[in-house]
C-alpha cells in the first residue's frame, strides 16, 4: 500500500482500507490510519480527494491512539477536512495550536477581507496569533 501511495494515491487509499479491515497489530493499524487519511486528502486532483473518508480515519486514529506519534499530522489533516467543510473557526483553532501560520493564512483566504473569524482562546499562543493576524477575533474560553 505504501509503494502504491507514491504512484497512485487513490489506489493506495483502497489498499489501506482493505488492510484496516483485517486484524492488525496496533502499531500497524496506527500507521495505516494516518496513511489512509493522507491518501484520501493529498491527491493532486481535487476530484480524487475523499474528505469524508480522511476525516473518519483521522478521528479514528485520534480516538484509538490519543498519544500517537502521528497526532500533530493527524490534527493538521483534520483541520484540512474542517476547512473543506467550511468549519473555519475549528480549523483555525487547530492550526493555532499547531503553530501553523501558513495554514492560518489559507483559512483567511476563504473569507471576505472584512470578515473576522471568532476563535475560542484556551492559551496564550492563540492570543498571540490574534495579535499577528488581526482578522481573528479571540473570544475567552467559556467556563463549564
């Protein structure tokens, strides 16, 4: 499946799906989930991308392996899925947590120049991003 990924991304997504239907050791399952998500999202052709399958793989990875070594990459892929689903504030929050400034600029590219994106702040890093990118409005995290 990994070799196919280099040549034909869409075909490799199907191979990773087949592998995941088998009983795999946890370390292989973890790797298959991140590769399946990548294969579903990173096709150079927009019409070959499967955001639903990618999001499902990422959410499954983060749920089954919360301390995964792929956690940051998986969260970045999740944010990309959210961006596709117009969940801009959620995507922006993840990008802020990952300190991914270029992806935050991509979020801003999807809104009108006068529009602000409201993000619930949970730490000073997010508040710092709001200073750097004034089109993000930071709202204090609400207490439960």
